[in-house]
C-alpha cells in the first residue's frame, strides 16, 4: 500500500464502519467517516431503499456534510460504502463526484447484506476519470464473508 492513504467511508447501519475500522487498524491510514445531513435517510432499510431508488432515477443525490481534507497529500484513497441493490449507495455517488480531479489511486471496499451485485462495476461507472483499483467486497450474511487474511491480501495488492 502507498505511504499515505486515506480511508473515506459511509455507513448507515455500522457494517461498513466496522470494516473501515479493521482496515484502519491494519494500515494506520487516516480515516474519516462521510456523513449526510441528519434525517436524510430513514432508519428502516426498506424505506431507505425506496428513497435510494428515487435518488438514482432523478440523480438528486444527498448532500454530504463532511468536509474533506486536502486530498493531494494522499497517494491512495480507500472508499467504503454499503451495497444497496447490488450497487453503490447514493452518498458514495456524491463522494465520487467530489473526488473528481484527485490524481492518486482509488480503491473501493463494501459491505452488504446478501449480494455484492455489480458494486465494483457501478463504482467504476460513477468514478469518472478516477484511477480505480480492484475492490474488497464482503457480505454480512453470505459469501464472500470477511476474513482477516483476505483483507490483508487485498491491502498488499494496493
């Protein structure tokens, strides 16, 4: 992994936060949770899914309230988010828009309930001109599940 890395992650229910924390402990990289305005999403996943589908259809993405640091300091940015309908979440879509112009490498990681779907492809599709590396994707209730050795293997390839 690069000498200077930043972990940026969005987590609604805590699963991606746990994964980001594990990456932080293994790498010592700087870490920052990306947040949306309060009450942007309901606490119910089904209601969140309905809102998410509407956001994607209308391209009316949520506003992030997190101020990003100077990204030129970092060689790599690891971007973590939940898998929603087999795709990136709308806060990650917003984040990728804000990262445009970043010159380093970007590596996605995600956590999902039961299917990673097309997360990597969707991430690349929304990354614009960002230099995207292969990601690390785990499921909380299916395979591929988290393992320390698989995470370490992914990190070594960055």
